[in-house]
C-alpha cells in the first residue's frame, strides 16, 4: 500500500504529469468557447439542445454547457493544483538548501567546460585573485585552496531565477484559492431602474433584484446596505447611430449615509462603476418605457410606465406589454374579463413602411408605438409567474384574451375601444439596467496576478551561470590563469559574456 | 471628427506596404532558392550534436568555403532585407496616419489590430535577422504576414471611426497593445517551429525535404529563435491577459467570465506554459516542444479570427 501511494504521489508530481495536465486543461477549456454556456446565455443553450436532438441532450448530460463547473474540468484543475503543491514543496526546500551551500568545487579539468580560456599573466596569484574578485562582484563566490597550491574561485549567479519561478508557481496557487473564495462569498444581481428619479433601489435583499446569482455561501440575508436612484440618463449618439456617450446620473446612499440621510451623486458610465463599501454598481444597458394612460368607462384613470425591452441593439426598436387591472371591480371573475394589455413595438425614431413600424435611429427623435390592445384574462392571477415583456400566449390561444384594437400612436395619440375605454400614449421614459457585484477576494486575485507577472519575468529573464577560476603559480614568477564557464540555463549569449568576464579576470588581453 | 484625408493616405500607405512586403518576400525567396547551402551547415551540425550521441562531423559533405565576395543571390537577400525595413517604415506610417485621422490609438477594430500585429512580427524578424543567421528565411515569415494584411485590407477592412464608449479606456490601450505585441512576437516562433520540424525531419532522414531541408539553418538555431522569442512574448501575453481582467472588471462587472475570447486566450496561455514546461521535461524537448509551440500559435490565430468573426461574445464589437 505504501509503495503504491508513494508511486502515485511521485507520478502525480512529476514534470511529465504536470505537462499532460496542462494539456488536458487547455483541451477541456476549449468547448466553453465553442458551445453556448448556461452562465452566459441560457436561451442559446436551450435552442442548441432543441436543434441537436440526442446529441444536444448527451452534451448536456456530460455538462458541456456548463464547462467551468463541470466535474471533469474541476477534476483536472484540482489534480493540477495537487501536482503543483507536490512539486513546489520539495523545490522550495531544495532551494532554501541551495541558498545556504557554497558554489560547487572547481572541476579538476576546466578545459572540459563548454567555455574555457587559459592564459599566463605577469601578476602574482594574489593580484589575480583580487582582480577576479572585483570582476565577479555581484556573483556568489567562494575561494578555495587545492592540495598542489593552486587557488580557485567558484562563482555562481542567477539565484533569483529560481526565486522568480517559485514566486510564479506559488502566486498561481494563491490566485486559484482567491478565485475560489470569490466564488463562495461573492454575488451578482441585476436590476432595471427608471431613469427619472422616481424609483429607489436598495441593496437590502434578494427580492429587490430582477435576477440574482449568489455565491455558494451567500443566502442574500447579509448584503451591505446601500440605496440608489437614477436621477437622469444622458445619451448621445453619432449621426451614424453609433453610441457616443452613456451616463446615468446616480444619487446614492452608502451604509453610513443611510444613518445621516444624505445623498451623494455619481456619474455612472460604461467604464467607471460606482464603488461603495465593497460593492460595485455597473451600467449594463438602457432602454425605453412607453407611458400609457387608460381611461376606463367609469372615468377612472390608470397610468403605467412598464419597461419595454430593446429587440434591436442598433435602432432600439423595442417590444413589451404594459398591463392594466380595471379599477373598482371587486368580483374577480368579472375583473378577469376586463383586464387590458397594451402590447406591440416601440420605435424611438419612427420609420413607417405603410403601417408597419420600424425604427431608424436609437435616440428619441420621433417616438411612436404600434400597439395591439388586448382585453380579457391576462392570466396574472393564476399564480404562474410571467414575463413582464410579454402577454401569456396561452390565454390568447384559449380565447380568453382578445385583441380589441390595433393602432399606430404618436405621443399624445389615443385609441378608443368599443366599450368606451380610451388608451392614450403619453410619452416615454428611459430606464437603465444596472448590475451590483460583490467579490471580497478580487483584490487578492489582483495581488497574485501581479506576483505572477513579476515571477515569470524574473524567471525568464535571469540566467544562471557558473564560472570558475584556477590560479597556478608558474616557474618564472608568472601566473597561469584558467577560467571555465557553464550556463545552467539557455546557453545563448553566454559565449560573449564569458569572453568579457575571463578578459576582466585575467586583466585584459595578452 | 474623422479626418478623411489622413485616413485615405493611411490606407494608401497600407497598400504600398503590402506591395513592398511582397517584393521583399520574392527577393528573400530568390536567396533561399538559388543561394548555395552555406558551409554554416557543417558547424550547425556540430553544435547540434554536442552532448548528444555524436554522429561524426566528417560525414557531412563539406561545402567549399566561399570567398568573401557576395554572390548574386546574397545580394538579392540583402535587398530583400532592406525592402523589409522600408516596408516596416511605411507600415508604421500607415498606422500613425490612421491614428491621427481618428484621434485615438490605431487598434480599435480588426483591420487596425491585424495591421499592428503584422508590424510587430516584421520588426521582431528584423531584429532577429541581426542576431541569428536567418535572413534567407524571411519569405517564410512574410508569407503569413502578407496573408494577414491582405485579409485585413479587404474582407476585414473597417472605415476610420471613433470608438464605442465601451472601448474608451486607458486599459484598452495597454491591454490591446500587449495583446498585439505578444501575438506579433508569437508569429515568429510559430514559423520557426514549423521550419524546425522540417529541418529535424531532414536531419534524421536526408531523403525527406531534400531541397528545403539543406537550405535551412541548423535545427539548434531554429529552436533557439523559437525559444528566445517565446520567452519574451509569454510574460507580455500574461501581462496583457491580466490587464484585460482589470479592464473587464471596470467595464463588464467581473474580471473573468469565460467569454469566448477570454477562454481561447486562456487556452493559448496554457499551451505556451506547456511549451515552457516541455523544455524542462525529459523526452519532450525538440520535436514535441516545437509542435506545442505551433499549437500555441494556432490558438492565437484562432482567437483572432474565429472568436471575432464567428462567435458572439462581449468582445464581438472588436470587429465593428
Ligand atoms: C498550474 C499550472 C502550472 C503552470 C501554468 C505552470 C507554468 C510554468 C511556466 C510558464 C514556466 C516557465 C517559466 C519559468 O521557468 O518560471 C514553468 C516552469 C516550471 N514549472 Fe510550472 N506550471 C504549472 C505547474 C507546475 C507543476 C505542477 C510543476 C511540477 C511538476 C511545475 C514545475 C515547473 C518547473 C520545474 C519549471 C522550471 C522549468 C525550467 O527550469 O525551465 N509546474 N511553469
């Protein structure tokens, strides 16, 4: 059993295994770029599976639509991490030991070294040694005396290379751990907020969000409180329709402002999120909310500004469904014959082909809606959740929700229904789509990432070199100087450097 | 807003650059095809076998040493190199003109990006030509560059235009610049590794790649060119990916989200890490390492084309 474990451990922490695991990691990451991923776009995944039949379902079973949380992807990087730890521990020990030991003995036969020079100089051995010591400043070196009276210097340089390499690999480990911590304790939530200051959003719980993705250890009860309103939204488009500027003018209260009741302002733009108390607020998108007023036969009015969603990101042609409950009707059966939905498309800049509405520009130049007014049972009372952007088509199919008017309306335009109800298009509001993100470990990810760069830089730039000098007194009062050199990494370039060094050691050419 | 005249001059200069590169390529090809295989070859073989099971150097048919006078093909080679330098200057000018025309850094869409990548590759090669005896290989390096630039100037061409708001950030300048430098550098080891494999094949079996094999520099030279360039590119690439993360944190709300472009960059990064590992792993140096390097460059190119043109991700506006 013990030998088995030991062999497994050795195998797992060998360089070859690390290499193969790296390959597997690259290979396993790739499907995430080629196949749609649930985390990025769940609808596309559903479409893909529907289109590809059994093949799509098989891929789904094998977690190919959620690659980075799949069992096989996790297995590879966990093995890689184990391998990394197993590889780093002994290397760190060995490195610590190497730092304390002296450079190796001068080899007996220096002429066997890849770099070698020998010369006889008019100096005493002492002078040569002193000169060599000066030439090798910055190297780690020791001086030794051999039995036959020859004196040697062993010098080595480039220890920082291994430091860099270890820093790099440790930082990699740290980065992976910081990522994991972020996945456990972070969260993201998205919310649509009207951009006229009318709506206050508070980060007090999950329910305030339209969608929320908690980390594994987040239950939404312990969010840092802050509140915000969008006072206005500035947009500017170039004449071509290309966006030039988006800015949501926020008013917000961070945790301590909540006690004092003060509001701060912030111009939220695409590349500059609001950062407050560990949370970040991002501007992800924007859109329009047409405002409709319905005047019921009894004279009562209801006004709604439900947001519609852009279906064309270039022209901002939008679609949606603004839903009304008739007032003053207590009988639920009757009410469910009189509910009203205004559905259809909205164009910020109308362009009509006959009566077909399209949009020619994303900004509000000539807003118009093309609406179907539906009356009947909207199906909002039956407990099934429904999208705020659409009506429940099954109600239409069942004949319980009927179209009672179809009209194109400009601002101020209205349409009168057979029972005297009037639907009026009052105007347009803007809304913005915000994201709140929280990741307590992301600063550590950054720290480790910087360590990775420094480590890899040191490790790839610094070169390890060895150099030996042997000084032997010659008979005529002169001195024989022998120099040998060995590059421990990447030979390239050591040749010239060696010539320069050995020249400096012997004190110029002779 | 956009200075149309400057933009037009920029495009003309771009066209001229491609023409000059094609001529440089033709001249380099002449040297490669008609130049005598150099005596260097014997030396190269000697180096290659140091420390290995040595095949005797005497077996190599010595090519008669050439006198110092330059052969005609060598003159063509030098002209090709000079043209390459001229092309690089024109190339640089075209990017500067584009930048001035739009009043921003000239790497905001695929046309500009690919042009900048090609320029980095050309400059890298010019520097390498000074350090290693590889001038006659210029055609092999210029071929992918000319193809890239041709595609960039035709199918992927974009009119001069200002940037979308999401792209206006200092991190764009740094992140994309690092990506450009790294990709341009990676092109050279990619080509060198292909040539390495050819040369290696020929060294092991002289019947393979007869014409080409003997005219290539020694396998050790090609290997060193690939390695030295990769170790410069890899930290820059790492830096670029990290800057991308910093920018994504500010722009998209997360520093990493497995967007297709991020994913393929990760894949390429891991492959190059594997390349560096392979050179310290017994049994993986040489041919296998060269294959890994080629794979790394394939991932880089894949990232440029497939991800920008086919998939829809947050990075997609890079082609707009
Ligand atoms: C988490 C995955 C890993 C990545 C991304 C990675 C990346 C790298 C890179 C880029 C280098 C070259 C730069 C340098 O020399 O410092 C390198 C070198 C090295 N790695 Fe890793 N590594 C990983 C895991 C491992 C593991 C598990 C081991 C042990 C088996 C290992 C052992 C080494 C060694 C010994 C070197 C030095 C090679 C040399 O002297 O040239 N690495 N690694």
